[in-house]
């Protein structure tokens, strides 16, 4: 019990102890110097560093962080009572150091940096693919990426990130020009996206369209000693954007969902933290429905090459065949040729309704093996929330097995340089090293393929290894081998977390659902790991749409 007055026992005088039932520490007006009055009490430990004796911040909020990160943390995290008083105890060094100078003027020792040669499985040069643009991504009958008669009016490419000699970071161009009237609504750093998590149950099939051919198993026996030339088989493949998909329009009219998106767009958002190149997505809100679209000629029409590699291909010469945009177009053609070649077109199986985009009466080219599955995923937090996302997914083929048919997605990795220790020398004997290198250099591309396969509920992924016959010729390629993956296994090997992927989607959707009706753009900063949400005028892209209509009319008349 506290003493209210001095007590004497056997000549020993007890001090006066005061009680502070309303807080911590002593009370009264004489216990501390004047400059320390009215400062909240903070604990002190002998092991604390100078300046933190009264700091209740969490460990990650240590002094020395830049002002912007400090402001973000103060906004997002709870601060303990008393933390504001810590600054009063921080040591302030007031001596003038302007006269300080270095006495030792000897030149520093030169440091020799040895750069390892490009790994054999790195696809030749360790580079990053650029952002190409194939027009026709949003109109009926358009083919993405150049194969099958595709229109590929490039809009220029985002330059690749990373470093170059001298340690200077490369400056990339934005994927879209931000208008003067655009307003920034949200800005989210990648490090915040990487911490999100949201569990989503398996999707349900709403409708299936198209037909699939059967995979030719003989390609599983292809190797570097029994390689096969890549044939230029032209078949029509469609890359229709969300809002122009007639099936999506029917599902929206029937209220089968309130968020509509394609697997290509959704996989980019899910894997956004792996992206280096700039990209942008158009978001339209109409009532309680939200549509996520791609722009024509955007990154969604082509495949990047070595986007995540440390040493990207050079962009100094726009005409070189290994310039990032040219590599992207080559990779897109290779993907479509490979998928067309490994499918036996003599036997097909219809899945559900007829092809939703192919018009036999007006198109003469054969259609590629492809089935579209429209699936719905429940993103609701509880029974009161109604958040149903409809996703158009794709399957590329069927594999006949003893236990039944297995559904496949088919893609190809391409090697564009022939260096010592390339795929011809390592693919058969050191395939694991090749795969590991590709997972590093093409982290985003492979992760997106895995996500798209998971979304489509595919049983297997078939990935081909394609190289140029001649390193200086982009027209002739050869197949060196194929590999089978289970989508979930590949995701695990790449440390791809589906709860984190869905957490990113849930965050973007929640932001969009709070916005009024209108048009918006979600864009990745070309040189920083940040995505921004912009509010744009309704007529922001009318000029581009008019130009596309003119191009389409001209090509039809021709």
C-alpha cells in the first residue's frame, strides 16, 4: 500500500510513495525538469539504442526511413500511446561538420567484377521482353500476336527494367499516356500487394464453347537428337476483350455475375508483383457491374521474352531482331505455331455450344483448337455481400489417357541466341537447370500461364522448348523438347500463392466497387513497382476506337 506520509521504524525513515491510479509513472509537479513536463511516459531499456529510449514504435518503424514510407505506416498502422514523446529524447548533434575533410586522398583499390556467362537454359541472352502491341485484340475476328493473319500494329514498347553497365536503371516508357484531366484515385505499392491474402473456392462452370483437338503424343518423345522443325500452321485464334464478348454480354444480362474479366487480364493482376514492363487495364463501371478490358495493341496481345532477367536485350537499335518488341512478336508466333502443330486436327471433340467468335460463312481460314470455359468465382466475404466474378478461360487441347480425357493448356518457351551451353547441349542432360533459369528470366510469363491453367481447371500444362535454326533468322525454328506440368505443381515451384493472387484481385475489386459509374484505368508505373488507379473522361479513348474502326474497314475492303 502507498504511504501518504513518512513513517519511522527503529530509526529508519520510509520515503513517501505516491500512487498514480490514472496512468504510468510518477505524479506531481517536482519530479522532472521543466523541459520534460507533459511528455507521456515511455519505458526505457539499457539495450535500446540512443534515440529509442522512449520509442514505442514497432521494429520496422525505426528512425531513418524516408518521410513517405513513414507517412504510409502512420496511416495504416496503429501507434501506441506515448510514442510521440520519444522525439524529445532523441540526441541532436549540433556541431558544425562543414570543415570536416578526408585526409587520405589515395585512390581506392579497383574492384574487379566477374560476370558469369549466360546460363545455357537462359534462352540464350538473359534479357527482358518488351511490350509489343497487336491490334485487333478487341474486335470480332481479330487474332492476337501476329499468327493466323493477325494485325500487329505496334504501339511502341515499354523498355525493360533492371540495370546496365554503369549501374544506371533503364528508363521505360509508359504503356499509356496519362491525360491532363486524369485524376489519381489510388496508388498501391507492390510490397503491400505481396502481403495480401484471400481464400476463394474453386470456380463453377457457367457455359462452355468451342471444340478441342487431341494432343499428338509423339511430341513427348522429341529431344535434341530427334528434334522437329516448327511448322508455320496458320489457324484463326481470337483474343476478344471482355466487354465485346457476346457470351459475357449474355451472362451480364442474365445477372450471372457482377465482375467480368478474361483470364489473360486476371492473370496479369494476380501476378502483378512479378511484372517489370508497364501495362494498363480499362475498368468500366455500369450500375452494379464492372468490366475489365484490355486496350487494342497492348501487352495482352503478345508474350514478353525474358522480362525478369537481370541483363535485358538492348533497345538501342530498334531494327535489330533481338529488340524486345521484335522478340515479343516472335514469341507470340512461336506459341501459336507450336500449339497448332502438336494438335491432331483430324479428330476433334466439341465442348458445349459452337465457337462463340468464329463465323464460318465469312471466314475461310480454319479455326484453332480452343475451348472457352466461362466460370464464376465467389469473392464475397459473407452472405450479405454479392461479389461474383465471371472469368473467360481457355483450353487448348485434349490428351487421351487410360483413365479418360485430360484437358490441356499449351505454350512454348523460345531461345533466341545460341551461346555455348545452350538448350541443344543442356536440355536433355540438365533440364532442371534450364527450367530454373526460365523461371527466373520469365517469372511473370510462366506464372501467368500457371494461373490461367488453374483458372481453367486444366489437368496438365504442355510447354515446348523452341529455338532458332539460325540465331540471325527469326523465320525458322525447331522443337527441341516438351515438358509436362501440373498447374498447381508449377505454381508451387515458382512460389506462386493463389491466396495472395486472389487477395490482390479482391483489393482491386473492392476499390472499383466503391467508385461511381464511369471509366477508369489501372496502370503499372513504367519504372516503379507501383500500380495506380486513374479516373478518366468517358471519351478518353474514342479517338483510338475510331482509328481502329477505320483500319478494320480498310482491311476488310482490301
